[in-house]
C-alpha cells in the first residue's frame, strides 16, 4: 500500500503507533493495495534495471577517463565527440600499451571522423604522468568490465524472452517503421540481440510504431507496468498512476490551487524522454508538441505529450489498437479548422459574421 494515503493522522507518531494505525485501517478495509506486476514482468524488470545501472556506471567511467585526459593536457574531446567510440577506444588502449607518438596515435583515426589526423595529433601532445596513467588504466578496465556485464545481461534477457509465453499468436513481426532520426552518434549501449522481436512476442503488439518510442523506451514501460493493462480501469487511471495528470485542488467545483506531482517512476521518466524527442519530427505528434511548447512552454508540453504517449501505449496493449501516423500537415489543417470554428463562434456571440476572403 501507499503510505501517502495514510499520512493525515494528527499528533506525534512513533513506529509502533503507525503500525497500529495501519492495522486498524486494514481491519476496516480502508487500505488500497499498490500495483505489483506479476512474476513474469518482475523478472524482466530485474534484468532491465540492472542493465540500466550498468549503462550509467559505464557513462561515469567515461567521464572520469575524460577528466584524466584533460589533466594530462590531452584535449581529445576537441576532436572526438565520443571517447567510447571506435577511434577513442583504440587511441586510449594504445596509450595504455605505451605508445606516446601523437602522429602514430592519430593514425588510428576512423575515416568517418571529421577531424583530420593533423588536428588529432596536435590534441595528443600532453604530459604523460605515471599517476594519471594509472588512474586511466583503472577507469578503462572498469569501463570494459561494465560492457562485459551488459553483454551478460543481454544474454540472460534474450533467453528469458525466448522462453516467455508467445502472445503474438503466430502473427508476423510488423516491418520496422522508418522514423526520422536526429543527427547524433550511434548508441553504443544498445542490446546485442533483437529486443524488438522479443517484446512483440511477449506483448503481441509493437509499441515502436508510436513516434518517439524506441525499443528501449518500450522495454522500460513494459518492464515497469507490464503488458496487462486491465490493472487500470481506464487510460486516465493509467496516466494518473504514472503521475502525468494535473494535481488540481478542487473545492466547490472550482480549482483553488495547482501542485506538481513528483515521481521517480522509471516508466514516467522514459516517456518524458521520448516526448522530448518529438520536437524536430515531421509527424502528427511532433506538430502537436510544437504547438503546446509555443503556448505553454517546454516543461508542460513535455509532460502533456508524455501523457499522450501513455494513452497510446494503454490503447495498444489493452485493445490492440494499431497506431498510424497522419503527418504534421494533417494536424496543421485540423488545428486550422478548429481555429476557424472558434472564430466563427466568437464572432456570432458578438453579433458579427465572418466571411471567407478569396485568396489572391
């Protein structure tokens, strides 16, 4: 149960008094049980959370590697955007093996790197301090250990999904939707197996068809909330559980105050991250996000679009709805018609009539 529902007890309380109060409420049937997924989802959640922790740990080791390089005056960050990429890792491993010639180190440059070999060589003229090299070796070993642990998590998760119940009923996996991708580096922490196929087999639907939701976001939502949406009566209950609904204090059918619902729910954070990626997409949801962002600001727009994505996820998992993107042009035309309708209503209320002017 959620302790937030029983906190309004006056007086100073001890642990013993609190336990007696909870027992009394439970005897009267006034406690509501908290959501707890089935064992199948809890097992998947354990693997997913462990993998996310390893990804964060690997990122912290990369940051420490960059700090050590900066202290040795090796400005590798000026020419490489990612020290965990192929070129960055090759150069770091060569340094740890004893190579000090900047031009030989620059020779490990991948052809896709924008910086030239001369620019990389100039950035590798530093002070080779033994203590900093020792720390660099320690952090590199820790980063590689995290990568091995992530591969082990992927292997166990792949085996678990293969042995899970097939709810797709033999339906073929839908063709992967080509989404608009921003110009960013390739995700080196992506799973080493076809996770999308495993999720489709477990849930019977493909959540990656929704714009903004990738396979990792879908994994987080399913591992935290499960595939069975019957635990929530309506989609509004599901949005409320994710704490993506407004926190309005109402008295006498009037809103007397507004608050903020803080949460550390991993599914909520994943949906907010997915909503923030819609800003530059030429999709229906992208156009809606840009309009809300202009009108309400980024934080409120992100929360509203995260609630929109949660409703789409609920419908796809509960009723098997198929999501089809209608495009930004359709949304703009739809929004224009709503504006025209509102202007006609407002003009009629003031005693005027709007006449459509022919285009020049």
